[in-house]
C-alpha cells in the first residue's frame, strides 16, 4: 500500500511538472504578444518563477521520477486548458484566466501532494508555489486594464474547465526539438503610448551623452534592447517547446535577468524626469532574429548581438566612470556580468546543435548575412516609398556595422565561452569589416 501511494504520488508530481512546462511555454508565447509593458514584465516574472519551481521539484525528486517526467505531456484535459489559454482573445482575458483559473488549479494540486507527505523535500516547494499563486492573483489586478465583459466571461469559462481537470502524467509524445511548436511571431506588440519603429526603420544611436535630451534617448535605447531581448528569448521557448528542460531553464533565467535590467533603466529614466514613450523604441534585435530556425536565432542574439554588447558595455562603463556616476557604473557592471552568462549559455547550446566549430562559424556568418540583406532591403523599400526619411537604409546598415568598430573585450569573451581561436577570428573579422567600410566609403551596397 505504501509503495502504491508512493507510486501514485510520483505519478502526480510528474504530471505537475509536465503541466508547469506546458504553462511555461504558454506564458512565454504571450510575452511578445502582450501590448502592455507592465503585463509583459509580469509574464516574464511568471516564467522565471515557474522555472524555479520546476527546477526545485526536479532536484528533490529521485532520478527515475525526473526521467519519467522528462518528455511527458500533460493529460488531455490539461492540454485542452493550454490550448484554451493560448486562444484567449485579449491580454486581459489571458491574465484573468492564468491567475484566476490555471494558478488555482496548479496550487491546489501542489497542496494535495504536499499533504500526502509533509516531510518530503518537495513539500516546501509546493507550499511556496501555493503562496506564489495567491500573490499572483492579487498582483495581476495591478497590470490589468478594466476587463471587458468578454474577458471576464472567457476567464470564467476557462475556470469551469480547470475545475474538472486532473493533473496526471500522460503519454510520451516524441517530437523533434527543432520543429516549431507554435507559429512564428512577425512583430512584437506595443502599447499605444509607446511608438515602436517599423522593421527596417532606424534612428541615430546615442553613445556619448552631452545633454538631458540625449540622456533620455540613451535610456530609451537601453530599454528597447532589454524589451527586444526578453521578447526574442521568450520566442525561443514558445516556438521550440520540445527543447530539453535545461534549455528552457537557461532561457527563463535570461528572461528574468533582462527584466531586472529593464527595471534599472526605468528607474534611471524616472529619476531623470523622463517619460517612457517620449522617444520611439526600436524593434531591431527582435526583427533581426525573425525568420530563422532556433540555431540561427541563438547565433544572432547570443553569439553576435549580446557578444558585441559586451564590448559596447565596456565603452559605456568608461564613459560613466569618467562622468563620476557610480549608479550607472554599478548598473552596467551588473548587466555585463549577466550578459556574459547569457552568451555562455548561447555558446553551449550552439555547440550542442552544431556538429563542429566550422559548422558553428558558418551558421553565424550565414545568419548574420541573411538578416543584414533582409533588413537593409526592407529599409531601402521604406525609403523609396517615402515612408521614412532619406538615409534610413544607411542607419540600418550601421546597426550591423557599428558594433564591429569596437575593440573585442577579450577577457569578457573568454568568460562567455569563446575559445582563443574564436576570439582571434572575431578580431580579424572586424579588421576585414573596417577595411571594407573604408574602401566603400560608407555607401550602402
């Protein structure tokens, strides 16, 4: 009987883990779709906290139970819930359903399992999960607009469905980790108060701040980068749900970090009496990664964009140190430390997804070349149609080429998982780019 109870409990926990994974993917899918920045940040925190719960329970379980949970999908009723949650027509309805229905269901299940064996190491995690879900239901009200009748009705319908759901492990569904599990998102949503630049539209970047106006633009650049990054990383999870748990954990941690960075820049903006939305926000990083398979996205976001940010951050740190602003220096140090870890994770997964270093380097070159060609072409089309001012295509080209003018921060790159040979290769690549730029005279080809 004891053995039967233990087996039933292990089965139930495996089902909970599978359900939490399904929720992780479902919530990640909504991050870039949500128009409200506060809702995006709430959902990012949900993903980070959910990933921590999954990790804590996995660590407390016996290895065979973890193996059993890995690759399992939730029971059919839970899959139906995930599909219904994905189909919610508005951000308000989604948040109401998530916190009013799904959170309640998962919390009750955690509590039931904890009661079966209160001394088990997983029980504390489950009790914490219940408290978290209670606080989430309170917190969601602060990010909701006044919900419409349709939103309330949709959430109530989902709550009735959740009331009859029983979490238990389902059948193993083998899938290719690199096959998309949901549709690609063409563009991230933005609330009306914040104007987003179109794909193929750019503005002159601010590197050296000489006035309050430039400082506000500079902070908007940093804010846009963080938003674009956590939106792009959330698509790694949402569109590739069958990737291993370790991958989802790494990506969830990065999402959590990017939100923390965003909070720092928003704090600086408020302290400077700035207002979010006074300057448009670029969607460059999100757009660059679009239309690529997962390896190409990792190559572009982590291996190229964030790796080059390590060099830009070193320059920014020197600037703010010269200006004797210890808060900005401290924030940049925090961001750089996190970005080193993000790039290291990107390198780790690229090496797993590529057969050898040569394939990896070819992937990086090909992905960057394809994105550059596409983005510059779209920029030229906008310019030709008179949608944007002349010179826009040149600005877009510089978004790709300007980072290549920085000196490689070899120490940071080494900590981020680049080999000495790869660092030397990047140094030479930038030298070639600089020679090409000099020969072309800065003219868009």
